[in-house]
C-alpha cells in the first residue's frame, strides 16, 4: 500500500504544473482574499517548460521506481488522460484554471490512480468499460455536435 500512496499522490500533484502552464490562471480581483490568491496567477511566469517537464519526469520516475512497469505505465496513461480532460473542462467552464479547480483535479486524479493501480486488466470486461466511457462522454459529445443549447446562468451576487 505504501508505494501506491506515494505514487498516486506524487503523480496527481504533478498534474498541476502542466495545467497552470497550459491554461490561463483565473484571478478574481473582487474577492476579499483576492490579492493573496491572485499571486498564483502572477507567479505563472515562474513556471517554465523546464519546470513542467521536471514535474512530469519526477512523477514518471516515482511510478517506475515503486511500481511494476505495467502498472506504472497504466498510472501514467490515466494521469495524462485525466490531466488533459481536466484542462479541457476547466477551459470550457471557467476559461482557465484556478486554485480550487486544481485542488479538485488533484483529488479526483488521486482516486483514479488508486483505481488504476488496483485494476486487474486481465479480468476487465471491455464491453462494460466501453459502455461506461460512452455514458460519461455523452454530455460532451452532445455539446460538440449540437452546441450549447442554453446560455450559462448569469452570475449573481451572494
């Protein structure tokens, strides 16, 4: 259990680097703590491609050092797909990424990585997995095919 915890936590946290690097960091100037949190948006310039690659390489190294090669590869594939999908979702809904979104992404990825580590690929039912993928992807496919039918609700002051 120890290696799985170390790998899942390190790989999930490494997903923040490419998300911050690839997408605009959303800042809220009207938030009471905005100045504190908006520093993250300003510090994006410190995160260059070498640091993103280092974060990804360290996550891959931890995976391959602590897990069997086939499980490590599965973990990295799940993390890559999850990071990409999270980035696309954040871009479509928020227009970028923000701290709470990154934290939620890390939590969801970590649970997904635990499932990927525990998965018994030899006994997996491909038909059931295909149905699950189809059901989960259906809302996004409909939006791509038909466009957003309703406008998002306007923001209201609390």
